[in-house]
C-alpha cells in the first residue's frame, strides 16, 4: 500500500470514547501524542487520516486497554450508515442488499484510498470481502475485527439485527481471540485468509432495507464522489494534510513527517522532489497559511502565533511573515480588521 494511503477520521468510531472511558482522557491524549496525531483531528470526522495511523490507533489502543479483542468491542458499536458518513449513508440507502453491495464496491475509493470491497458468488452463497494491502501479512487484529463488524452491520442493515453469517474470514493467525469472534457472531471463523470477509446466503441479496435505515434526504453517488475529492491523491497532497495537522501540536520537523509515512528521510525527500517540491517549501506554505488563519482570530497575540508555529522569538516570525507577504503580521491584521468592519 502506498505510503500516502488515507482513510477518514470517522473510522475510529467509538475508539476515542472507549479508551477515555476505560483509561481516562489523559491516556487517550497520550495515545494521540505517541501517534503524532492532534486531538483536533477528531473534530472533523470526514478529515483525512493516514491509513498507517488508522492501523496504529487500534493496535496501540488494544495494548493500552489490555483488551484482547478491543477492536471487536469497538466494532460492535459501529453502525455502517451512521458512522461512515456520506459513503455509509449512500450504500445503505440502496433499495436492496444487492445494490448496496454494488454501491460499496464502486464508491469505497471515495471514502478511503487504496482499499477495496469485493463481492464474489460462491455457489448459493455470497462472499463480501474488504481488502487492503497493509492488512495482509501483518498482525492487525484489532483493525480487522472492527472492519469485520462493519461488513456484518452492512448486511444486517437489510437482513435485520438477528442475522448471523454462515462463516467469517480474517487475515490473521489462529488464537484465543477466534473464540471471541465466534461467540460474538455465532458463526465459524476461518483464520489466515487473504482478506476480511463475511459469507451469507445468496437469497439475502434481494432483501430490502430493514427498519428505518434510509436517510432523511437522498444521497447520490455524486455526493460521495464530491466528498472523495477532499482526499489527498498523492504524496504532496498527503504531506500538506499531515504538516497542517502537526502544526496544531507545534511539530514541524522533517524526520517526524517522513516517519508518519513510514519512509526514510532521503526516500521521503526524493518522493517530494519527484513531484517538484521540497519540504522547506511545503512547510513554508503551511506556516504562512496557518499564520494568516491565526491572525484573523481576535485575542491571539503575535507572540502566541510565533510560538504555535515553532519560532523561537516573535522577531523571527515577523521576519518570516514579511518575507512571505511583504508586510508585518500587525499590518496584515489591521488590514483584515478594516475589511471585516467596513
């Protein structure tokens, strides 16, 4: 999977709440800090989250809570329509399960990059599978269990809450956690498979939405595609998103950004250069953008802005800002204030 593969913050679903409930707010804040992700990422559920961070959030939360099947615990609280934003609403507003599965296959790329949903007929059964290269061969149990719950909930949106799969498949090794899954789904579990999958009777594909899982307003494929346009499509766009996020916690170092992508320093710099950009230029663009945003806010001093952007002194920030814009932060703020009040 490419280093810049991204999903959305809403894939964390109940994870922040459960970690906070079990270990406290400070523990969750430390978890975010360890992963180099600002808490404010959670304020925008549709905002980008590196797929690597998605995996690490679940695995480290499992270790932090000492819960063998923490991901399963999170997943049982997930609702496909409610928690997966426009994508989830669009898929579950289909008139029957067959069309919902088709929608999921065709629009998952607008929800997250470099993963896929596949539907395969196996005689009189159907296999609904989720695949991502990063999951294969890794021990990402917690994430896999949460994703498995999402697939089960999608089918239950049509088959009803009492439905049970014929069997399920997971991409990790056999262990005591398999029993947890079998107890939860009341179905056999096959480990060491190439993807996360749910198998069910083919006759279910004609099932209509169960209960009131339709959205109050129609959701179209164009709505999902429009949402997908916000996802970073290359290493440059993903870098801008990550640098902006790290600025919120006062981090600007190149090493940290390269590590976020799982790349060595030279490899990351070379990837940027291939797209005609240097990290210094990228960082300067993000600093300037953030400085302008903060200067538009009342009550935030120039010194506070300088510190938030990682400058040792106010003078250093003023010089940098004047180099970017040709004016000082104070003059820029006054001009903006005049425009706002005129």
